[in-house]
C-alpha cells in the first residue's frame, strides 16, 4: 500500500474557492495525525450510499411531482458483516459540528477544519466516509416523510425537521431550482467518495509499479476529501436556509465546480489504472504461459490476440504462397522473427540460409515473421507485402496491432532491431534473442537455444577472431610460427602504411603476412562488423575476460581511422588502434633486440602495452556503438582501454531502410 506524506506548514487564507490547491493541502495536513485507526469504511459506505441513493431519488420525485414506490430505490440486498458496528458517536459529533451554521465560504471552511481535527486519527478516505455517513443520517431522516407519507412516525419527524415548509406547493415552486441543485450536488459528492474508495481498493491489491497511474490519483485524495467535507457542510447549511426561508444562502457553485474537476481527474486516472491493470494481468498470464508447458499455438494466440482471436487463416505460408491456420505451428519449435517493417535484405538473406538448413533437417523447426506495427495503413500494408514476398517461411498475416506489442517491447526488450525468440513446442522460451547467435555462427548455432550458445562462446581470444573471419576469404596460410596482421579503418593512408610496416617487421627475421579487411566486398565488411557487434552483445553480461575485453576494444574501433589485430599462430597478441600500432612500429629500434631474442609477438605486445597505457592518459578513449541489444542493457560498461565506467549517451538514428527503393518506402 502507498502512504503519501506531506509537509505541514499553516496557511492563513480562509476562503477555499480563492486558495491554491497546494495551500489547501498544507492546511488540511496540519490536522492529520494518521494513526491507522481501524474501522469498516466499506460497510459503512454501503449503508450511507443506500440511504443517499434512496433519498436523492425521493427528492427527484418531489421535484418532478411523482410518487415513487419503496422498491424503486432501496437496495434490500445490502449485506454487512456480522462484526460490523456503526461508529455512531463519531457520526453524532460530526453532525453536531455541522448543525446550525450560518452560510458563507469562510464558515464552511472553519467547520471543515474542525471536522478534520476531530477525525485526525483516521485515514483520508475514512474521514470522507464518516462525514458522508453522518450527513446521510440527516438527509435520510429529512426526506423520510416524503418516502413514507402515510406513516405517522415519518410524518411527525418531517414536521419537526420543517420538511412541510419546503414541500408545500408554494414553497416548492419557489425553491425548486435550489432543491434540485442541492440534490445533484449530493449525488456528485457520493460519486466522488465512491471513486476514492475504488482507488483505495486498487491500491490495496495492486503494486504501484505495475499500475503507476495510481500514484497521481492517490495524491489527489486529500484535497478530494477536503472538498467532500466542505461541500457536505455547505449542503447542510443550505437545507437549513431553505427550510427557514432565509434570504441568506450558501453558494454551492464553487463546491460543485471543485467536485466536478476532481471527479474528472480521478476518472481519467481510473481509466489509465484499468488499462495498466489489464496489461499487468496480461503480462503475468504470458509469463506463466512461457514457463508452464502449454501448446505453442495457445501461447501465440495469447501473445498476438489474447481474447480477440480472429476467425479464419492468419498465417501466410511463404513456401506455398497461401494462408493457413495457426494450427500449422502445433508441436513445432518456432523461431519468432520479430521486426518492424524496416527489416533489410541482409537479415532476410541470412535467415534464408537458416530456413533452408532447418528445412533439410525436417519439419520440426520453423520461422515465423511477426511484424510490429502500431497502426496499419495502406502504405504499410504495401511495404509488408513487399517484404513478405521475399520470405519463404511463415508470416503473421494480421493487419491490426498485436496485443503483445508492449510485452514484446518491455519483457523481450524489443528495440526496433530484429529479435529472434526461440520457442519450444510447449511454448517455453529457449532463447530470448538468438539473432546475435545466428549473426555470429549462422547454421553452426542450430538449434539456437541458449544452452547451445553457451557451448559456442569463444573461450580464447583466437576463438573470437576465428569466429569473425570464418566467412571472409583470407588468402593466408595459417602457421604456428607465422605472424598475421588483420587491419582496417577509414584512413586510406593508414592502410597504405601497413605495407611499409610489413617490410620493417620482416627485418626482425619474422615471418609475417598482412590482410586488409577493406579489400573485401562492402557487404562482407558490413557483415564482419555486425558479427563483432553481436559478439559484444553476447558477451556483455559476462564477467570480465580477455575475450570480452578484446572484442569490445575491436568494436570501439569500428568508426576510427585505423585498427589492427596482430596474431601469431592461434594466439592473438594485440587488438589496437592505428595510433598505438603506428607508434609501436615506428619505434621498433627501441625493441628490435628484444624481438630478435624473444620473438616478434612477445616484444611487440610488451612495447605496445606501454604505448597504449600512455595513450589513455593523453587521448580520449573510443566509443562503443551497439545498435541492437534486444535485451536488458547492463547497468555499467567499463571502457576496454582504461577500465573506467563508460558514460551512456543516447543517439537517435533514422531507421529508414536504405536498401529499399525510394518508391517502395
């Protein structure tokens, strides 16, 4: 349960209609000593609501000249617990405080504060319920003679309370507008208390983190309680003015306006609470379905549609080019390909290889494309059809936003870039995002479960380099005693300079070859960096290791002027920036003897380490740009160069697909 605390400075203003809300809040909080005094507010409110509902309907009939039956208004089925005991003494004290007060906003304000002081040990909601219940006794007794006109007891009570002074034809004609206004205000006040009680119920059974709309609603309750009590005080005074035919009257317009504003605000909050509660229940249902063995088609129905499952076929079979029922996925391992319509041809081509491989393995594994679209229109449907025509696998064919969009974004961490969720035939999540696994290892990662990924993670620095260059044509004969430099970068002078370095290094009697990544086709270079990025994501939540450090360092060089990876046999000696690599080789005279005696890689690694340490003190470290996490971001990332915690900077980049012809976008 949320308990809201307030500061308690006193405010001098006396007329609430001219007081800012914050001033009202400060004043009423000075009367609040909440000690968690317990009583059954719900049961008391039910009784008060019954009395006031009956009474206001009696008044409506009096105003319109009708005679109503008992059954028309009264709820005979009202039930209260056997343990319920009416707080009659406090109700009498409240009525005593309200009785025989003159009209005027200042008097009503003082009376309101006096009642709040009497109820200082009660919760805010309880203060409103008690005051409303006290009023219901008076209002119910007042109109009892009109409800039971043939009963001598009711008639006698009515005479004592001056009801005939108000209901005889000439008086009724004179005061009919005021009576109607007063009665409508009673209904609104009753409604406001009912709404506040509903908020109390919601707060008692829902976590405010799941229903954040509760917080601003609960903050408005103290001021809402003030206006409930202030309005009831004004109504009681107005009744006395009308029955005595006094020329002085209470101005109920300000109270009515305040009550209306609070009702409107709280109803908006309730509306959002209702949405959030349903979302929370939906999320819990999905989490349960993903954990408890369930037929996968039932899980997918809840994820896509929940309670509103469309009739007819909703799955497009890309290989047969026809619509089929969702039952085609029964007992299958499903790779959910979740993307926006900004998917690109590179990803489709990568997944076509996977599709063809799993098709050869049999019919147990299938791919299902789930496009994430907030609002469909003709242009988006046209784009959907364009991409659908390029996919030989299953496609969700449904032009309404799927129910689970928010769940996919929040729980599965979908952030615009492709997500591949691997589900077992029982709907269990085997991998929350196998996209990076597929990107790095391709078909070697089959069946793309998290368990399979854990067995494939690079355990040595050489493993990760081998993983990255597996699809790249490198015309080099790998030998145990041979050194290799793989290099790249944006600076063409750097790539030209490497050839000179090759000659310099050979002077140390080192067998060495160099390979330029930039010599590959542009698509292959792009694929290389996507692999690096995916490998960083896979390793991101792991404990620090040489592999993690080196792969993060390599990614930080993606947009730099130059970089190089120095390898000997199966040993990666250095992953470095152009500046440190160049400086190390330029100063080869300093460590040439060591290279001759201890070997090039040993001497180079040692001297480069000294250069790199000096560089981190002099230069700003590089950045890590990761475009497709598809999972919860780590709390902190340490710089792969200096080991300091890196600052997170959010960059927004247009996701428009550059591969799609302009007239197709």
